[in-house]
C-alpha cells in the first residue's frame, strides 16, 4: 500500500464489501482496514488465508463470509451477520463483478440472466439490505462500482456493458430516494486497472499501448488509485456528493 490520506470518520465504521477477497476488492478491504474501519466482506471463493494475512499486516481481522452474491437470501443473511458483528452497516461497497468476454450472437437467456444476477441484481439487493440499517444509524454511504466500458461503447461484452449502465441509473435513483435519510449513493467507474487477472487474460503489449494512448495521464491504473477514490466517496470528505458517477480512468472519458 502506498501512502494514502486518512479519513478520521471511517475509523470504527461498519463497512461491507462484495468481492472483497481478491483483485481490486482485496485492495479495498485492506484500504478500509488501514483506516481503522470494521470490515466484513463476501466472496464465492475461500478467502480465509487473505483475512488472516490482513490481521497480521493491519492488526485488524476482517470478517469473511463465504457467499455467492447471486443467492439473494444468502447475501441478505451476510449483511445481517456483518451488522451483528460490527454494528449497523454504514458503508457499502458493491465491487463484485464478472467481465467475462462474450459475443452478442452467442449469448443465450441463461448467460444473460447469470450476468445480470452478478453484475446488477446483486448490487440492488445489497443496497436494499443495508438501507434500513443506514436509516436507523442516521445516514451512510454506498459506492457502486460501475465501469467506463459503457461510456466508451465498448464491444466484446454486451451484457456486462448493459449492467454497468444500469448500475449508474440505479445509483441516481437511489440517491434521490434516500437522500432525505442522509444516505449518499455514488458510482465509481474505473478505467483499465491492471490487476493480476487483467494482466493474465487481456493485457497484451498492443492493447496496453492502445489504451494508454486514449488516456490523458500516461500511467497505467493500479488498484490503489481506485482504493483512494472509494475511501473519499465513503467518507465525509464527499458529504455533499450523491447521485454521481465518478470516473477514475486517467482521463479516457469525460462527463458534464
């Protein structure tokens, strides 16, 4: 972890992260732990070793709950378990996603439904599960991970692109509905973050060079860039920001 700003209001906060045991999600878990937050995270794969390592490295053990986020009842139960352990969830980070590449003409109904279940439906029901807790606590912050892929009009994964456009729309609707309860809901749209998965699957020298050419800032994104933005959106440093989609992409897309 590189040096990062300290957000005092995150100390002791009850944070729930989906997909918090690997990739960008693991960096998010570590980032919140280093702020002094009480972190619970879910993942489909066993992340017990990662949780133990976080305890050794940060001094705080995250609560790992094994859960398939497409199982809505299990996801709701995980949120309840996190609240029982750490108090009402006041920060939700919907991070888990699957950007599997696919061709439009190959998509069948089962694939489409599965993609929506992972990339959009689980986001909604995680929000639904934490909102009553945030209302009871007097407010909270939700950060929904979107993607610049739909802003760029990328081909090669139409179900994923559709879901991410939906995430931004959902974010804006929830921000309007629950703003009176002091619940802020924002979307964060990363650019191409070079995780191990991205490097293994798609980051050819040609693809990396082409994408860097699109960026205003000529450095590749790393997970810490996304962690810092998420901490900002989760904290009172962004207390009057809601219903926004903030791109962290080195300047590929623009809004406004």
